[in-house]
C-alpha cells in the first residue's frame, strides 16, 4: 500500500495506491521514465502441488475444449434419422481348404415393434449386465470410462472396456462411419454417434434398437432371433433364466452358448441373475428359483450347434479373434476368418485320441488327452484336439490346461548348453546329487555324454547340464522358444518342475525343427471384413483387416541354425535308441518323451523335419490322479496318428 509517498509505486506507467502482490509481479518505485527509479520483482512461488493442480486444470480445460470442437465438427457427418437396418453377416470360419467349420443358417431376421413386446426380464437383464447406469448417463459413461482406465492400468493390459448400450448401438448400426479398427479415433467417433443418438431418441427407443439388432452368434441378430433359435419361442415369453442365458452370451456370442459350453453358460447366466437381484429388478425368491433351473435348449439348436467341425479348434479361434481385434469389435460379427486347419488330419486326430483313450486309457487309468499339430514353417495349427469328447467337456486341454511337462522340458536345458558352447560329447557323472535329492542314472551308468543323457532321459544328467548352462540361460531359451507360462530358475526346472500348456511347448519343438526360427502358434491366417467386398459371393474380394505376420513380430530367430541342427540330431537319438522308440516311423523323426511323478502326465512331442510337421501329445486325468501308464503310451499314439497323417 502506498501511503502517499513522494515517488509512488508503479506497474508500468500506472501509479497504484495499493496492490495485492502475486508471484512474478514487477513494480517500480517512482515513475519508470526516471533514471533513478527502482525496479522490484515479487518472488513467492506457490507450492509444487498447487502448480500441479493448476496446470492439470488447464490441461483438462483444454482437452474438454478440444473434444467439444471435434464433436462439433463430426456431429454433422453422420445422420441418425432414420436408424439404418444394420443387420450384418455372421463370423464364418474356414479351414485351409475353404470349408466352413459350421453350416450357415438361413432363417429370416425378425424384429419386435415395441419395447413392451419383449419379456420384461430381457431389458432388465441387458441393463443389469451391460450398462447398469443406462438410464442415468448421456450415451457415454464417464464413471465407467474412469473405472475401466484404472483397472486396465492396474492390470497392465486392456482387460475391460467402457462401452454403454448406446455406444454398442452406434458401433453396430453405423460401422461405415465409426469404423472397424480398434483405435482411439474409432472410439471417439463411436462416442459422437452415441451422443447424437441420445439427442434424437429416447432411452427406450435406443434399448429397443439394441434388443432387435445386437449380435448373438449363430447368425442371430437380436433377441427375437436368438429366442426362436435356442428356446423355440418368441422373446415376449422368455423367463428370467432364459433371458439371463441369452444376455450371458453377449461377451462372446460364438463361444458362451449353452450347448457347446454348458458349464460356462450356466455360470455366466447365474451372474446376470445375481446382478438383477442386487439392482432390485427381481426378488430374492425369483433369483433363487431362476438359479435352480436348468438351461433347456431346443433339440434343433442342440443338433445344429453339435454339428460344428473341430469344436475345440473352432472355440479357440474365437478366443484368438478377441485377442486380435478386441472384445468389442470381435463380438460384432461380419467376418470371414481363414485358418490353417487341415480337416482330414483333424478328423484323424480326434478319432485317434478318442479310440486310444477308450481302449488303452481304460486299462491304464487315463481318461483325457490333447493333440496339437503345427506347421513348423509358419506356426499354423493344423490340428487341435482339446479332449476326448467335446460334448461332455468343453475345457480345452491343449490351450487351457497347465500341466507339468516332465522330461520334455529338458529341451531347453540342452539347448542352453549348446548355445553356451558346451559340446554334446561332454560327459557327466551318473552319481546321485544328494543335496538336491536327485537319484542317479536309471538306464545308464558311469559317465555319459549329453547324447546318451537325453536319449535315455536321465534326470541327473539334465540337471548337471542345466547348471553348466546357467539356470537363467535355460529360462531365457524357454522364453525365446515361446514359453509364456511363469518359470522360476531352479535346478528341478530342467526336469519339468513347472507348468506349460500343450500348444506353447509344441511350438517350442517346432522352432527347433524350423532351424531355430520360432513362429507363434496360431489358428487364424487372415481376417476379412465381409461387410466390405466388391463381390458378396466371393470372400476373396473382401477387405483384409488382418494377416498373420504382416508386421514381422510373430516370428524370431530364437536359436541359431547350428544349435537347432545339433539339437535335432540329439532328439533323433531319443526315438532311435532311447525312451521314444515307440514313436519310430522311419522318417527321420525326432522328439522327446515326458513323464511326471506318479505317472500323472504322459507326454510325447515330436517332429518330422522333411514334412514340416510337429505334434505334441499329452495324456492324463483332469483331477491329477496317477495313471498306470508311461510316456511310451503317448509315443505310441503319436506314431499311430502321424503315420496316418503323412502317408
């Protein structure tokens, strides 16, 4: 405050009687044009957290302005009156010879005219499961976006979306504008359409459009189509449990149906029922009665869905589709999916496994198994069988079961040793390793080299080799060869003290067969957009939206060709003179047996380099109960099956 001083206080050329000082203010004592005036600067910076809050608010404000500007620009680009028909095509999965794995349905699409024409439980189940704040938000749910963002950051990957019902309608009915990619731009355009839909239509109109148009698999668009297919009744007459069953298929319409995976469908149905109860849509008594009801599917639906070729593989394709495109886009339908499946070999694999389990398995106490065959040159799945009978158990033992690999894991110990420059002729003692409680050699004596140690599957040799190579090096080799399962560097890891699945470790052996080049095991060769074709009768004229390996990230030189050649020679010894003699075909095959404690897991993984095929076989029981067999049974099955494949 200036108390009427002679010189006065100035900001610029203006004299001030008083001033509240702020950080950075510059003042002069006396008129600034006087040479004798004194310039002062007030320095009192705010705390860092105040600055952080201030700039965050500036940033948020700028972002909001930018979003509003973009929405304003995009608003006029998409007309929403009237709503387009928006009925798209199915997801058609083809084998390598262009045979569809499931026959198409030809029923005419049906829609209901009013929301009241649907069962009262259906919109309730949809809102409870998909968008519980549907009647509160404006087409975009800020809370849902924030929650999904936090959970995805915590999980380190995109596990949860935040699409509202309105956004799903926008994505389904306006694909030309919204787009079919999985990008931020697509999400923004989806939000613009959702906001415009909420402006021009009531909530009930939007919900009715969703109920009539949402993709529910098996060429069913809308709940009327799905109700007629699954329950042979109109959507008006659906009970609580039936409505919840259909809604439960929404996250993965081609996978979660009650015929192909009854247990998962039942679990998801009950989750929807519980959400309805929590939100007060149904009473405790109604929820209890609905949960205690079986899912009764029409005989026609059961027959149709049971006709799928290669059901374990078919189900796996849709899981891979979700990984490649994201859950939201994958569930829309309208795709042609090309795979590398060999239907003839697949039929042989299914029959070979089923017959072997029914005969030999009944005597030796194993009731399940899995077979995977890969093309070693590119990693394509040629056959995939995840169990003895898909109609009885949909659990995929080729991709979902984590089993101890036994001696098949020795591949990584020996490969790591060769990489380090250790000669395969180096000898190791057969004496037990007492401090690790490892018995001595069972089939050999004295000192044996690496060739003999691997051929005879001597555990004590494998552990010494792993220690020579370095345990961390062994883990590194396994990871480079495609093992994604968690591995802990420990001596017993060399003899299978870990868990892997059949598909990933079969891919590891395939890399050795392929001169050390690892290709990610995969089902899908290409994905085409069946909504964007120059000739609707020719899938090959459709726009390609994914091709395996187009960016080069799906393959790598995991080990050197020289190491792979020596390793292949050592694995040939397993079949020629070692524990894998039951697998012999006389075609230069190479492979490795594996058996875990109490004969719980029986393995053989082998390849025929000249035919560019690798096959992994696992036999055992889901409850980890011991068998009376050995890896010889897996090797016998491998030989029987592969002889038919290559003849």
